[in-house]
């Protein structure tokens, strides 16, 4: 049984008039077909026929042209997944669907299953075996489909007009918000949305400043999901007053945001900046970053990742704990001591037959002991150190201006090559605008440039304070950032109990790995 807060239901009793209420809206804020109005029409129609509602299939934000069998709420009922019912009840035929084929298919399969169909815009139950009623039902579907097509056409034409005039027509890109003055009117301007803009700048900064190769779009997506940041889809829903769906971040979404012209503050269509009458992209807001930063992000994101991939689990020492005997990274395992059976870190190199590990004793230690040792030694070594933050200095903007002009000219050349300016009038406009851009480019190149680059500024945050507020994954990233490695050795004595641990940094680890590889090559020879 499906119930809603505003619509009553009664149990299924097999009376033959146990009906399922069907409500649908393309947009919840559409006042002309509000949920309450549909509810009242359905309840009145059902009461006239002596029936009762046993459940509701409410599909909000669902297009009328969609297949009823694939709708999130109605589909499972039609497939028999939500229990028994004797028929469907809707406020109007267009609430069932706005597609002739899909609507007739639903009506015929519903009748073949022995169920009834009732709508408030028709007297009594529909009998599609009656030619007159079948014609009326088909005509209503046809009119609903025509209305849907007209709405789509008007929306498309309005979007094309808005793009042509440099106006905003769609939803804002991630990191931005549209401001309507007066409230409810047209978009007056677009500005940064503080929370999402901060999130976007932070993952862009982390991607650019990473030198380990382990901060990727996928690791950032996992970090943002863990921290509870709204995904771009959920953020857009919340911005328009809707409930989030709890969707996870994905790496491709971060990549699209980093490389999109929308993040530069431009009006975009199908991922490309819309050109204005002067041939330049139409800017609607300040960018989250400049074009040079976008170029750096593109270079970073198109490179193959270096080194080992980032660990995915929520453990402290993957890729950090290594065997002190064969320098192979440790794996999760279990071990036993006087406290019982505990999760641990252990070496598997000899078991896996790795070169140079033939004599490795494969040390194992409880995970809690190694984690506590790593935390204690790391904070003693680096805890008082102060963090600095790498900040991008764009210079005097000449480089940005040159980059923008070159991108604009390249866009014009690509459009000309595609045949967009073959007509005589268009060809004259192309030559005029191309020459003007060339003059602007020469002028920009003649202007002395103040070089852009990264520089470090103190943050007032210490390693110890960052460690204290970080989760397990954040602490692992700190260890990797400082190049920490934990070496595990077997214990001394015939029983080799109480394994030994050593805290080293990347340079020492590299030397040990080089020595181990040299020894392995010598043994193989």
C-alpha cells in the first residue's frame, strides 16, 4: 500500500472497486495541475463510482511523454510489484500520459489484465470496446500530445532567443546562482553561490597543487561524498527548493566542472561558450578561476596518473606501511596476540612470489599498534610545522587577455571551417571581426606582462591541528603529503614476537627501495 501525507487510503478488500490513484507533474510548482487539485478530482470521481483509493502512485518531476511502465512510482504497480488493485484513477487523461502510443498501450494492457480505468474528465469508467469512447480517449491523448509538443517548441524557441540575446534561460552552473530582481521576475544577473563556489575552488586547488599523483577527480569525489557535500545534481535540486536524492559525487562531474567554460563565468550551450555579436564569449558572471588556471587543470587532468593509485578504503596506512625486509607495501591481514585475534598489517611478498623476497620473514603486526606508532611519530616529527597554502597569482591579466583572444579566434576559425560563415554577409562579418581580434591580440602582446605563478602564504594552521580535525582518509593524505613510510620488521628472538617499527620519510624509503632492487637484480643474475 502506498500512502501520502495529503491523500487518504483504505485497505484492499477485493470489492472490485479498489483503485490506485495516479498523479503526475512535470514540475511540482505548476499551479494549474497542483497535487492537491489532482487529489480532489480523483477522490470526487472515485466517490461517484462507489470506489475507494488503496494507494497512490505520485510521479513528480516526470514528463508526460515518458513510458508509464518506467515511471518511478507507477511503473512498479503496473508490473505487479506493489500488490493488488482493481483499476487506475486519474484526474485527466493527460495525467496518464501525453503520448498517444504509450497511453493506448497502458489502457489496453490495463483492460487485458481485467482492470478498470477512471478519469475525472470522463463520465464513468472508460470502455475502450465502445468505438465512440475509444475515439474520445484517443482524441484526448492526441490533444495532450500536441500540447506537449507545442510546449517543447515554445521552450526551445525561447532558449534560442535568450542565447541569441545573451540572456540566461537555464539553471545555473555549479558554483553560481541566478538573482531575480524583482523576486520571481527575469534573471537580472548571475553571481557566485558561496558554498558551492568554495567547494569548487577547493577541489581545483587540491588537484593543481598535488605532487603525489594520488589526488584525482575520483579521490576528490570520494572525499566530497564522505564529507556530506551535496553532489551537483542534489545541489541544483536544493537551489530550486526540492529535496536532495542523496546522490554521490562522481569523478566525471568534477572533471566537467573544472573544464567547463561555464566555470569561467560564460553563458554556455552544449558545453561551449555562446558568442556575442562581437565574436567574444558572453560573460554573465565572474569566473571561479581564469583561463590559465583552466588550462593548468586541463593539463593536469589529461595526464596519466603517476605512481601507485590512491587507496580507496578508510584505513590509515595503505601505501604508507611497508615491509622493512623487502620494501613491499603491507596488506590487510589478521594476527593474534594476548588480546585475541586482531586486524593487522602484514607482508605477503614471499607468498606472492615477488622477486627479491625469497628470504623475507613476512612480518605481521596488529593494525592498532602500527597506527598508534605512526600517529605518535608523525606528530612528534611534524606536528609543530605550520601549513602554507599555494596561491595562484594571475599577474596583470595580460596573459589571460591573450589566452581569451586566441581562444576566441580559434573558435571563429573552427566555425568558419564548419561552413557557418560561407554566405557573403557572414563572410564580411567574419573578416571584420577576425581583423579586429587580430589587432586586439597584437596590442595585448605588446603590453608588458607581469608573470603569473604560484606562491606560498602562511595559513596559521599547524600539522597537529589539521591532524586533530581530519578523518582517517584526511590523516592518510597528510602522511602521504609528507612522504611518510612506516617500516615493519620481525621481532627479535627465536619466536620473533613483538615486531619492530621504524618511521622514515620518502628520501630514506627511496634509498631502501633502490638497495632492495639492486640486491634482487644481483641475486637474479
